């Protein structure tokens, strides 16, 4: 369909699918000469008022000359984009490059006039805002730095589109027209506006799927059994509050219902709107169903059908076509090969899944790509929350299958501000866009806990995943830095999720341990130490302790400021059975409610009813709290004497809206691991509340414009290149990074002359790839004080390792002694710009002792980066050594981060070694690689994954 332009090839990379404000989708693409009929049809559906606002005069129809002008573009100086739904235009935008006098121009003119026209039926959906983001990105790509727009004062909607975009702008009023001029360089405000719009749109798109007013199940078998019939029964039996329809083209014409549910041969036969279609037909029949749903105005699809990308190349192409087909109608898809969705809200009650057990309502959002894992998670939450009404159930559940469209990122956008979800649990077999997921996770984790099990790094069949050069462990580390609670198994996922859903966050790592089993308490103590917590000596209540003894001990420990959390260990008393479990559970719960604010966990052994009793709640209304029971005078409660003299509180706290439920664990290690996760997350929350900054003092030594000019000049040599030594030093020097000069030594005489230039003492180094940075192999000679020593060292190197041509020796002045470190920055296609730090040497490489942060880093992140490697004590005076200048090291990290952040063309930087001395540091080796920046990066406009 698309034709070549007047001057440039059709820019296919400008095509994009976007989510609009109401949750629907549209496709944005360049306008070509083939769009003349579409343009005319579009214009005929625009109101006279909108036409007047666009052309400042009555303009009932487009002339042939207008149509030619608006469809013929060179994609450089004249560009037009259209937003389409169902292949038809719903909005257009164009720019024309102009010169200083406002007349048409070509490069190097860097200003353009921009104008929009949105069909009246689609105004208010955020179409113009999305088009502005995309036309702005196109303009920047073509060297345009500023837009100008003339708008009638009465056209307040369009003025608002420009003013709300967040760009730096100037406004003037002349001849009855408002003239707006704004720079296209992204600002902090424009990015914030863009991300906020993205969140609202994607959240709304998921909300439409999870809160439908009407559902059609397509592919319902006439006989019991089968996927479609099962899902239909689950929706009906769970008490769906909306309208439900069964669809099967094989139904006889006279069949009007199935199991009391209205039956239809096609979605098009349904009277009234259908918000959600659950598709359970064979893959070859899905396109027909999608077309019917699109024509009927269905808002979204849950495709349970298999036979797509999980089946190989043919299925992958079938999946791409499915997504293209659905998006053409503005629909979003969960699936294909999905397990289904659940919403337990009383206003919705939707179980459009194949789950064998319906989950209880609660406050946990659950996402799983795999249906099998989804079943396991729902089952475990159901079992661990037996008898629960409240926090330990599920708010919403999504199983995305092949996640061809809706992914974990979209669902995370929804949960971020969902008032019914307090904790998010996700099982991710793959992460399609780690950069975006990390950004969304950081924002979500600042508001509510996000616990993730991440697959081992190999994406399952059917998952579209961006290629990444980062190891799986590095991606995991970056997720933790974004506030994600990373766990390894679904057991840990449930353990940690239940704790976070039921208990407050701990304020620190100090843990009190009390119980009626000394051995179990000691196991808990050891587990705490292993997880980096700070446990107190366990308080042994002895095996004779009664429930009232637990109550008093727990209340007193909770009231003691010396502790941040409490773990109670319990073994059964002989012959007490379920009655004893219930009594103990009530004693612990009432004590915890008397002193709220600290998490309480229970480790139980062979107490089958205790877990259920602890989490059982007959009502979520405020409960009366009893005072502490009286302890029998003859009870052997000697352990209480060791408690601090803090009196147990006797006044009940203020009523809370939800009862506090205590999680119970069958093993000490599981409870402690969950608590350690909560402690680390709480610490991250406190630090995230006060983010660091990039010190302004760096600016004095940075020549950003000079570096940009140097980079542009260097890139004229080719698409990608590794800089030479002189060019590397020049570029780094513009960012205040000084590299120790190294001179080539092709002969012994050349080495002597280089040493005379630099001054003794010097170092002689082999820079061949197999010897570079490997002092342990003997390719480095240090502290050469005179010519004799230098010539002897040169002879030794050439005798041991080969000719000078093979060794590539250099001479370098000696730097002050210190700790050898390595700093690297790399642009990863999936994760973005990553800054890495570690100590130099084979041991650090072998142990993978390297820390990572996403660029740009702040002063706080630079400080934690230095301290987060296991060998960090070597920098701070380990075993009596002199501490080195870590502030200088942190400043160097900030400078490297700033260089890569300012110039996306810098795709790799390596500083090795960086010798950090007690005062100052020395960069002894450096390399820089340049490449043209990608056409679209994370600063670009909002888009859905391309298919």
C-alpha cells in the first residue's frame, strides 16, 4: 500500500501502535499518496467547527490541490502522520519546515509549523497528544528543534494539547491568533507528562479487560466439557455481575440459550454492547472471530486458543497477524494461549479462567505468564489463606500466555493505582522490555510491594523478548535496585506475599524470637544471622507455656523499642488438638492487635490447625481486644524474668478497618527469608523517599557541546568505531576524566625515549589482548627507575611473550599505589544504559563480583555502587590497610554516567585499571566505542511493542 516518497524511502520505523486515553488503541503511520481517498472520507466526517479551527475560515471540502499537498510528503521537510482505527483515519498531523521568515525551507533550518485535525467523534481520547509525541520524535530525527503553531483563541482544546505537553514554550498573540513556539528537546516535565499519560492509558486498557459490563464466550461447546464450556460455567458460577453470552456458530438457529445463558451463533447477533470476548475456538477460526468482535465494537479479547508462537515459525506469524488484526479495531489482547483472568471485586465477580478453584477475595494482585504456574499460585494462596476473608485473597489475576499484546508492564500500570490491590506478585518467565519494566517497578514499589519470580533467562516459545547482552544475574540485580523483591521460587513468592499483605513493614533488622521450643528458636536464630538480620537471644517460654503466656510475652516484646519484628516459634502441646491451636492463635492475634506497627510471624511444627486459626477471621469489622490473661502463680514461666521491664499495654488501640492476620510458616528458613525480604524492601522504601542527585559541581569541568561536536565529527568515519588512544583521552577530558598518558614502545630505544618524555619511574606494559590487564601473567613491569632497568624489563618481556609486534608494549608514568578497580558503561538494547563497577583482577572476574546501576546515577547510587561489591572492604581499610579516596571514585562514576547519559552515541566506555589511592585516583587505561544512536530510545514517544 505504501509508496516511496518524493525524496526518501517510506519510513516504516515511524509506524506505531499506541494506547489512547480511554484504553483503546490506534495505529500511527506516515501519510502517503495512496491515502487520498481515506483523507477525503476523513475530512467529510469532521464538523464545520473543527474545519474552521484548522483553516481559520469555512472550508467545507478539500480541493484536489489540497489532497495532493496533504498526501505528498518528502518525509524530511514535509511530513504527515495519521492515526487510524480499522484502517480509516481518525486524526492527522503534519509539519512543514520553515525558515527565519516563516517561508518553506530545507535544512539547516530547524523550525517547522505543525497543525492537527481530529475527527469530532474521537476528540477527548488523547489522540492529538499521542500524535504530538510522534511528530515531535520524527521532527527531531530530521534535525528540527522547534515547532510553531498558530491557533484560534477559541480552540482551547488544541491550545491545551500544546501547553500540557511539558515542553519549554513561548506564547504570543497577534492579528487575532495565538502563536505558540516550543522546543522539542525533552525536558523533565515533558517526560513526566508523557509517562503519566502512558500510565493512565495503559491502566485504563487493562481496566476495560478486568471490569467488563458484558462478556461473550466464543467457542462454547454444545456438550458439557471443553475449554469454552468450562469458562462459561466458571463465569456463571462465580456470580458475574454483568451480562453473559454464549457464542458458537454451530448452535441451531432455534437455540436461544444454553444452561440459562443467552446463546448466539455470532457476536454480531448480540443485542447491545460486548465489552470482553473470551475466545476458545481453534486457532484457524480466530481471525473470523476477531473480525466479528471488531465490527461489533468489542473492547478487548482474552484468547485461550493455542497454536500460535509456541508452535514455531508458522504459529509466530499467525500470532503477529492476530495482534495486527485486533489492534486495527482498537482492541487489546490477553494471550493467546492464555489461562484467563479473574476479578474478585464484589461489583464485578469475574472468573473468566480455567482455574479449578475460585480464589477468595483479597488484596493481592497476581500475574503469571504460564497457566500451569497460575494454577499452582492460585492453589497455594487458596490453601494458605483457608477461611480468610480479607487481605490474603486475590484482588485480580491475569495469566497472559504468550503475552503477544498485554504484558506484565501493562498490568503493573493498572495495579499501581488500583485501590483494591495492596501487594503485587508476579511470575515472569521473560521480560520483554526490561528498561520499561524497571521504570514501572521503581514507581510501583514506592507505593506498594512488588514481589517477582523471574525465569532463568531463556524465554519460552511464543514470547517476544528484546535481545540483551546482560547476564541474567545482572538484570536481576537491576530489578532489585528498582525496589523489586526478587525471590527464586513460587513458594517464596507466596511466603513473602502473605507477610506483606498481612503485616506492616519492619522499621529495621532487629528481631525478637520467642517460643516454647528452644531447638526451633535456635534454628530460627541461625536463619536470621544467615539472612543478615540481627536477632536477639531467643526467649524460651518452655514446653509448658500456655496460650496466655504467649500473649503476655508477645505483647511485652512488641512494646519494646529494641525490636523491629517478632518471630514466634511453637510446637504442639500433647493432647490439645485443634482447640489448643485456636486458643494459641487467638492469644497471639490479640497481643499483636494491642501493639500494632511491628510484623509478627509464626513458625509452627506439626500444628496443622494453627496456620488456619491464625488467619481465620469471622469478620473484618473492628474487634474488641481483651486484656492480658492472668498467669497462674504456679506456672513455670521463668523466662519472663529475662524480659525487659516494659509493662504490657492494657488499653486497646484505635479500631482498624481490617483485622490483622498473622502468617504462619512450617519452616524457620521460610519465615526468616520472607522477613529478610520485607526488611530490605522497607529499607529501599526509606531510601527511595529521599532520592539522590547529580552534584552541580560536576558542570564546571564538563564541555557537553564540545564533546557533541567531537562525537559528530568522529562518527563521519563510519557507523561504529572504537576510538584511538588520543581521541579517547580528548573525549574523556571534556568530562573531567584525565587518563594517564601511555606512549608506544615498538623498540627498546623507543621505550627509553618514551620514559625520558614521561619521567622516571615508569611502567612497561604489554597491551596485546591476551595480556592486557593481566598483571598476574607477567605482562607488566612496575617501578622501573632508570634506563638500565627499563631495557632489562623490555628484553625479559620480548623473550617471554614474543616480538614487540605481538606484545604491543607501552610505557606509562607510575601512579600512586592504591586499589585497582574497573569502571564500565554499556548501552544494552533491552535494559538501556548500565554503569558497572568492580575491583580489577582475575579473582573478581571469576567470582562475578561486579555491581551495576542504571544510568543516570545519582550521588547516592554512586556511593552504594562502590559499597555493594563483596570485596568493598578492601577500599575501606581492610585488615589495617589505608582507606582509599572513595569520594574521588564516586565522582568518577558520576562523570562516566553523565557522559553516557548526555551522548547516546557513546555505547561503551571502559576505564581499566583505575587505581584509587589514599588521596586521588589514576585512570591508567581507557577505551570508548561510538555508534549512531537508535532512531527511537526511551525518550521517544509512547508505543506498543511492534509486530
